């Protein structure tokens, strides 16, 4: 059956921080692609705002340059580009001052019956001031929604304060905490694999699964994000949000429906079931590292301290940890999580390692068999591989080969696959919160992470250096191998 793009209802989208990197790289190209697919109605308006002085025409030129840079040439039809650019306008406004807000009121006054989305593509310190002024100037309507980017806080207490500030203006059903990982097609297919196929769900438990690995690896260093990254680190930037959300999707019970709260209720149960890490656990089950000088595909690279220009920073660029979920389904099934910068390859993968066969009838002729493994690849080259042992062709004794059943999305679906931000922004317009974090999810995730942050404050010297271009500190290898297991490393593409 051919898929059909359904046009959404009329909406006004106000992007705070519209001249920033996120707007340029992700938001504007995502909206353009949706317009190119005729998903945006003629009445849809996009209003950029930031502190920078800029006219409508200057902002349109900025957006046109972003489209030319970040949208593939084959999708840049002149008529569509002109139509999209024609939707744009700009209002200069200060997030923490009154300047410009009356102009924003005027710009929105003609669309009160439209869905009204405020996208806060700014630092979290501005979430509260912007929401307070949105409320004070009467910009909130029954169809208003607010989108906030991570990080939601630096710890549980600051997250509560941020959510309180946002919640004074917007009710919880109108708050969309965006995590672009949840918009990836492969992440969506994780739920489809489990709940739309009878093959996996009977095996999706500790009776059949030995362990789970989740790896988010980057070859880049901090690049232009050094200032932000040094106040965040790998655990806040990746683990507390992206990786724990992936844990939820792997481990959650089947929801009663695909309604937003039914799905999020099950994710919350997983977060609440994460076993708290004691001081002994924190010493043995958590590894943090910082990249030193080394090499990458581009050649020699600097250390994190050199990239940052600060020789005293103790910020981690690598985290590996062992987590356990205290419930019936996942009893005695460890979840090994790791993320880092300046690693050998860029990849984000979920590995479901099944237990070996209970009795190997081929032992005398073939020796040990490798257990089945399901690898869900989020980036690059999104796809799913199921590794099986099969007989090699030919006469004589049995010889087995470990081979994958491979579904590569680019090959299976020849059409362009929408980017995560395209799906997520359209979900906001439609009012679908399924892929967005609820406040209690954020709080539960911080309850797991806060003890790690507190332990690191008291043990600043346990930061381990690793050479750029390697898979992190040797302690991360020991973390999994002391359990008799090994990190899965995908073959180089």
C-alpha cells in the first residue's frame, strides 16, 4: 500500500533562537522538507525571533542559505523554496527583556484559531523567562504548545525548577520535551519489531536474553560546542535523555494502546525499576573518561583539554555503565550503556544478545556456536540485523557460519527517509505527545543519574584518559569483560 502524506491543520510556529545553529541545521530544513511533501497548509506561518536585529528579508535570506546548505540539491525545487521562504517573517525580541514582545503580539494576532507552537531553540536558562513573557503578553491560547530542547536541567532539582517555570504558563499536556533520538525511524521500528510481530515478544525476557548493549559513539570532538559541553559532559548530554529513553523502549511492557500516555506510562515504569546505584556499584559499574590526543580518519587530533583551552577541566567525554532493571521480565539481564566522543567510528546501536542454545547437538563436529544477536542500528545506515548460525554449503562434515539477516532501510525503502525533526515537529502540530518526555519521566531519569553526579563530585580523580580513536578507557572494557561478556563493535562500513 502506498503511503500518503496528510496535510496538517493550520498553525503558527514561533522559533526562539531562530538564527542559531539548531534552527539553521535542523528546524528550517525539517520544515522545508515537510513543505516539499505538501504537508504544510497554505495558512502555516513560521516566525523567527532572536535578539539579533534583522528584517524579514534578511531572515528569509538566512533561511534560504540554510536550505541551500543542509537540503540535498535534488529536493531544492525553486518553486517550493520560494513558497517556503514566503511563509517566514521575523521579530527581534529579547528573551529576558520587554523589547520586541509587542511586535510578536501583533504578528500573532491574526492567527488565534490556529495551533500556536513556541519552539525554544535556546539554552535552558532562557526557558523560564521566555515562557513568563509568553504568558504575560497573552500569547497562550487553548491550542498553544511549547517545545523545549534538552538538557532539561543539570540535575533533578534544577529540572524541577525548570519544569515549574514552564508549568506556570503551559499545562503539562501542552509541553513537548523533544528528544530527536525518539524520532528516528529505527527507534520507531523497535516498537514495531516487538509489538507487531509474534516472533520476538515471547523471547523478550530474561529467560532468553543474556544482556543488552546500547552504544552511541561519535568520531568528532566537541567542535563548536565546547562551551556548552564543558558544563554538561557525556552523562547529561547523552545518558540522562537519549540513552535512558532507548532503554525504556527496549525494556517497556506492551502498552494497552499507542496513545501517548499509555506508551509513556510503560516507559515510566522502566525508569522507576532501574536499580539505584550504591557507592560500590558506582565504583565498579560506572566508568568516565576524557579523550586525549590521538588520531581519527581526518588525521591527528587534539585532546579535549586542548580543544577546550582549559587544562583543568574534569568534564567527561565518555561514560560506560552497567544498569539493571528490577522487575520480572529483566531480572538478571544487565544493560551495558556507553557513549563517547573521539571513538573509532560513528555509530548508534542497540544490541540484544540472546542466550546460547540450551544443548548443542553439533558440539562434536562444529564446537561452540555463537548465540543469536539482534542489532538495531540507529545511525548511520539505519537498519536491523539478526545474526544466525547457518550451515555453509558443500559436502562433507557440517560447517557453520555466523551470518546476518539484514534489513537496510535505505535499500528496503528507496524513498528518502524523513529526518527525526520532521516527524517530531509535525507530531507537535498534530498534538501527539507519544514521542515526547513527560515531566515524571524526566524526574525519574534524574533520580537514577543524580547519585552518579554526586559520586563524581566527591571522586574527581577517577576520570580516566583515553586516546582519541580508541573505544574509551580500558576500564570500560573491564566493566563488561569481568562479567564474561564483550562489547559489540560493528564492522566498519
